[in-house]
C-alpha cells in the first residue's frame, strides 16, 4: 500500500472513531432522584444542603420533586408555587412547635421508573418541634420514607418502590452500573470527572483529519 493509500486508510479509521465518540454523550440523560428545594416569595431555589441538615423556621416552605436531571442546573422544580398561608391554612400555630409547609411533587410519567406510575402532587403542613429538620417535617406527613446507605432520599410515601438515584440513558432506561452522586445539590453535577471529555477528543481528531487530508491532497498534486 502506498503512502496515499495508508493516509486514506487512516482517515477512514479516524472517522469511525469520531463517529463513536460523537454518539456517546447523547445516550446519557442524567439521574433519577428526589431533588430538594426551598421556597420563598420569588419561587423555588435548589437547596445547597440535604433535608436532614436544613432546620427551617416556622413559616418556611420546602419542596421535593422527583425527576430525571443531569444536575442542579437543569433539575425540575416542584410544579406548585410555594404558598405557606394556603398550605397551612387549616393548621393553626401552637406554642412550642413550628409549622413547615411541604410541596411533594412525584413528577411525570416520563420521569417514572419502568412499571411505576407517579402519584398526584400534594401539599402538607407539618407541625413539628422547633429544632426539627426538613427531613423530620417530611417524615411527619409523608411516610414511609426510604433512604440509601449513604443517607440519600430514595422514596417519599413509598414512591418509587425501588431504585435510588440511578443513572438513566437517553431512552429512559436505568443503567445498573452507575449511581447518582451522594449529594447532587452539593456536587452540582451528575457526571464523573477525570480525563478529557469526548468533545475534546472529537476536536483533536478533527484537527488530525484536516492535517492528513492536506498531506494527501499535496501528494496527489505532486503526482
């Protein structure tokens, strides 16, 4: 095989590699998990701490939303606006306690694990001790709760029945080998670090392809 032939073969091989690299990232959709939100007059804010660490004041509104998302930047918010006065209208204040309004949104059918149907979104007003955490307020009104061994919230009122922060592919199917970060709110990313990204590799490959193509063209002109 001549030099031009070898160069052409290399072009074909690099093209195949680039096609594989380019297709890879599109298959990952993110992670399926309960995200935790804090409500205010301006709407919902993704919590920077887990519900077991947050100790809301009387009158606070906390939200939980089940969905598939890559990280906190694209995580779906609860679909109901935070409104303490409405949610806790039938729960009068009581000395020695505090009231926490909760919005629990199990998400849509597209977020649900295979074979499960999300229950309807609901609200609840928890009357708890003054030092109670958001997790304790949730437990007071939405049992049973399920947690993973690393304290990640897996299920509220038994939904979903199984799974916990699993990674899902672009077609909505879970990827058994992967699991979500222990604290998506803290990490801010559902992906893993280390090594160049596929996008960087594609860019390098494209430069190589252009260089080889130029060499082949120059040799043909001289021939």
